């Protein structure tokens, strides 16, 4: 199944993930399945990439090491809402708390995947977000 749009362009997917190994695997998997992935490891790089790359879907991996990281996530969600309000955001986390989940959904996250993420789940989420976008 190729991930292309009507004009033949590959779908642009941004991955914001601190875990280099997981981020690379996800980017490789997306590229092998016809997507055009961009993998960044910091919020600053994601912010720079948003306006230039114009992703159609953004995956954000949550690092739980520090409260500051959670603040960064809220910040990037707000920026995505500002720069590209129709872009679906999918969060990926090792674990989640009800409080944080509520905050992130309020800030515009559309879905939550718990790590380790199965790439078949990624495919399902992308397909359902894409078909929702086409309506």
C-alpha cells in the first residue's frame, strides 16, 4: 500500500523523538511504506521543520525524564495548532498519566500510542487519519 496523495506526492510525516534508535526505525519503516519521513530529535528542530517541511501528520515521542520535557510537548502542540491547525498529531509514550493525557488532548493531540509501538498500529493510525482528512 503506497501512501500517496492525488497529486502523486508522498505523504510528509514528521517524527519528533529523542530515542535515536526508535526514531530511525520508525523513519525507515515509513520510507519503506511510501511516506516521506523527517526525523528530528528536539522541539527546536521540530519547530524549524514545521514551516519548511509542512508535515501532513506529526508523531511525537514523549520522554518522561523531566517535567520540562512535558512543557516542551505542550509548547510544540500549541505551535503545530498555530502553524498547521489541520495537521493530526499522534503522541507516543512509554507510559501515560490521566492528567497528562487530558492536557495533551486539550492541546490538540489526536491519538496516543503506548511504546513499544507496533508499526502495524502506526499504519492503522495513518490510514484512519488520512481517510478522515479526505472527507
